[in-house]
C-alpha cells in the first residue's frame, strides 16, 4: 500500500511539471536577463522586438538563437545572438550570450556591443544611425 501511494505521488509530481521547452519560455528568460543588465548596459529591451529563431534542448540545458530588432523596423534590420540557458524549476535562466560558431565573443572585444559601421580603429564609431545620440568610447 505504501509503495502504491509513493508511486501515485511521484506520478502526480511528474504530471505537474511544466513544459518549458518552447520559444516563449526561452524568450522570457532572455528578456529577464537583459532587464537585469539594464543598469550596466543601458539597453532597454522594451524598445526591441525579440524573437527566438532556433533552439535546442538537452535535459536541464538549452541553447537558442535570438534575433533582436528595433520595434517597428523591417525584417532585415537587427542582430542575431546565441544564448545558453539552465533549467531552474519551471523556468529557464539565461546564462548570457555565447560565442558565435566562428569563435569570437558575440559582443566584440571587451564585452561591448559592436556599433553600426564599426569603428575608426581608435574605438570611436565610424557612423551611427540618423538621430542617434553621440556615444563615448566607454
């Protein structure tokens, strides 16, 4: 009788486990990660469209390719980044951006996001989009 009760409890717990192997769960983890970094990056994820374009799962780990575009922009605008995740309970926690298949950091040297148009070799941007406020070398 005890064994049956244990098996029933185990089956109930397994049945209540939330299925998080989907794009929405990974997207939420990336948004939470970026929001947690906003004070240091100045990046407001609310101004972007975030789409998971590819994903893979292996037990308690996941990887995803995420496309970022400014809200209201065309499909071709934006950038793509690879992220890794760890499962914690019924949600994914983003570990941060991962190296691109080519090997380098997706944020460029020093962990900063690359600027449009590259830089002039001294760290200053060659060009910024029209209406973009000036940026410093930091």
